[in-house]
């Protein structure tokens, strides 16, 4: 299993992305300062590996390369639905302990491995590889990056994990932006968070990604208003988003 820091989510198109070794400067602040959620397309705020100068939302410095947008001529999304909710897999304490062991800085692989070994049921519910057929809360990706599965949370709260549902539409829109900015994560020195965010914003203006964002908006409508079942999938901070989405997938309320 791979681990890293976080990337909170924002806007109604958020999912969270981050990289090995650097969420924020202190474990309690793992998901600092994401933009407030709304109902429009978003980007992946977050952090990058220590090799870039331990870049976080609070420390925009570092030596990462400038991100370059790769406009996609077309994009065919692949929807990997969330696994079934497992309401007794984790306790509230288990979820907090996973965050401390596997998502907080300074990263300690041995500590995370110990947690996943000693809390196998909870860890299996919380995390999956991004290529797995069914997804958990934390989706581990290339270069030890991960996203928080907002799309899966939407699908579970709406009881619609089909390719026609809002969760799938949400996932398609944000994945288009991510793939348009793959170059940001390449090489030994990935781009800074600011460059990555700027790239995703530009990607959202391209014909292909904008079309998917419009489809998401039409399919989903309002996701975050009080009383909406999907509101739990969005929060004013990434740490809160992780905690809330974890309870949807794995229990711990």
C-alpha cells in the first residue's frame, strides 16, 4: 500500500489529491485551507512531495516545475463505482487513527503499515488503489498520490452507483481536468500546488472538460445545500471532508 498527504476538495467537482510525504506542516492540519465548496467545477487543492520543497497550501515555495496544460482532443471517462457501504467497518476512533497513521506529516510508512495490519477491516474499507474496480474513501494513485472519493460519496448517498448517476458524472468532470494536467505530476520535481491548480482551472475551460462539467451540473443539480443527502460529501476543510466521507463508506458516526 502507498501513502502520502492530502488534497482537499473544493467545488462541486472536487475530489482530493495529494502526494507522499506532505499534507501540511503538522499532522493536525493535514488538509489546510481548501476553497469553500459550491455547485460548480473545481480543482484539486493540495500538496506535493518533499522533493518540491514540502509545498503545502500554507507554503507556496519550492522548486517544482511549471505545470503545462495538455488539452485533450477527447476524453472517455471510466467510472469505478464505490464499494458497498460497510457501516460497521470502522469506529470514529479508527478513522481518526488512520488519518494520523497514514495521511499526517511527517509521513511514516512503518506507522501506516502497522495501522493497516492491525486494523485490516477498517483499512480495507477506507483505502483502495485508484485502478481497483470498486473504490474506497482514499484512492491511491501514481507517485504515491491519492484522492478523496467525493464522487463515490455522492453515489452512495444518492443510492445510485450506475454510470448514469451524479457520482459518475462528477467523477468524469474532475478526471478530465486531472488527465489534462498529468504533466504536473511527472518527473522528479512535480509542479507546485499553485501551478497544478492553475492548470486544472485552465483545463476546465477546454471544450472537452467544459462539456463534462456542464453534463455534471445538469445531472447533479444542487449538491451542497442543507438537507441534501449529498451535503455530507462536502466540507469547508479537507480533514472534515475525509472524516465525513469515511463515515458514509465505513461507519464511525
